[in-house]
């Protein structure tokens, strides 16, 4: 892979990392705010209605799931940046073949070529 291509992917990864960092902060703030009662602006610590509390709990679970997903992507981005530094970026971690440019454009932190990624996905099912 050329130096220009590596620099292109580094910029892509750093931009995505910066965007995800902001998203994570917003999601953390939203997910960790209190549920029901005084924590959500009520006058007492008793929720207005049990259904409201259930809805808020559900929303909190969804947000925590999103946080976990975004955190995983951030880890993948950091690992890809490490691979750039080590000189292994753009090579499949499984078979060692070069990862296609189209695959890297779609998923700039890809660890595996399309064939190995499909194989791994099939095994996970």
C-alpha cells in the first residue's frame, strides 16, 4: 500500500475517532441521567406512572447498548491506527492477503479480507 493511501486511511480513522468520541460523550450523558422522580425533574422520588419508569428503563438499556457498540468501534479504530504504526495495516490478520481497497473504504478499520470476514461471520452464527 502506498504512503499516500496509508495517510488517507489514517485521516479517515482519526476523523471517525473524533466523531465517535463526541457521540460517546453525548450517549454517556443521556444513558447515565437519573430515571424517574427527582432525578428526571419530578417533585418527588416517586415516578409519575409505572409505565413511564418502564419506558425510561428501556431507553436506558438501548442507550447502554449503543454505548457498548460505539466503544467496540472505537477499540477497532485504535487497533487499526496501531496497525498503521506497525506497518501491518491493510493486510488480513487471518490469511495475510491484502484487504481490498473497496472493503477498506467501506470499513476503514477492517482486520480481515472479505473472504475471511465472511468465513468468520459464518462461524459465529
